[in-house]
C-alpha cells in the first residue's frame, strides 16, 4: 500500500485521538470562524485532521482507503497530494464563505479532503462499483452524489460538529483539480462530469435561494 496514503491516515488517527482525549487541543485546532478571522489561519488546515468522534473518523478513513488508490494509480503521488490538500483547503474556504459572519461556527473533519479524492476517483474511473456495508453493490458515482446529498441534510439540520459545508468545497476542489490535470475527461467521461456537477449546482442554488 502507498506510504503517502498510510501516512495521511496515520496522521488523521493520531491527531484525532489526541483531540478525543485533550479538549484544549481540540479547541485550539478545530475550525472556528472567529479565531480564523482573528488571524489563526492554521485552523483551516489543522481542523482537517480532527474528528468529532470515532465513527466520524472511521467513516472518513474508510472512504479515503477505498478511493485513494484510484487517484494514486491514475495521477501519481504528487497529484494525489495536490488533490487531497487542495480539496481540504477548498473545503475550508467554502466554509468561510458560507459562515464568515457566524463567528461561533465550529467544524472538524477530513471530509473536504476525502470528498475531493472521492470525486477525483469517480471522474477517473466512473464504472467503479462499491459494496455498501460490503454487501449491496452501488455505482461509485451514485455513492458520491448520495454522500453530498447527506451533506446538504447535515448543513440544514445543524445538529453536529461535522464540517458538512467542507464536503462541497472538497468536491469542488477534487473536481476542478482532476479536470485540470486530465482535461480529456471532459470528452471521455462527459456524462459523469455533468452528473457529478449536479449536487454542487444544487448546493449553490439552495444557498442563493436562502434554503440553507
């Protein structure tokens, strides 16, 4: 298994575990709009290695484990790192855009980075099939779309500390970076490019209409 992928997963596990057991550490490095606007930009990166609880961590790392090898095999190590961290930053930037006036807004999770890798992998290999709960076969692109629809629900419900808005920023990041690296996908996988754009368009449409 690729050492870069293992390193990212280990970093997420160790930093999240530290956060689970050290509330001061968790508060110092979580995404917090007020703190970021006062100059603590490191939180836009560090919050991507913290998680709300063990299930949140496991879900993100399993999703990364399933999809990262596709991106690594197609684009190589450097481009994978670009997709992962670029998507993480895109996720944080979109979260700031949506919540810039909510100084108390807090969020954590690798969701932005993971969703970027997810979108990248589906664009590169749209015929992938996944086993939901390791049993039910589902097309990967459908999983990606459902993942973002769940994120819309989380953004509307506002009942947890998970960075649902970052899912979308990450999706945008992974989507754009992959298309920039592999522009032939616009021709080769045109339908998938359009399908994966739909949840992103829905999100911005809902935001524009004040439905979030």
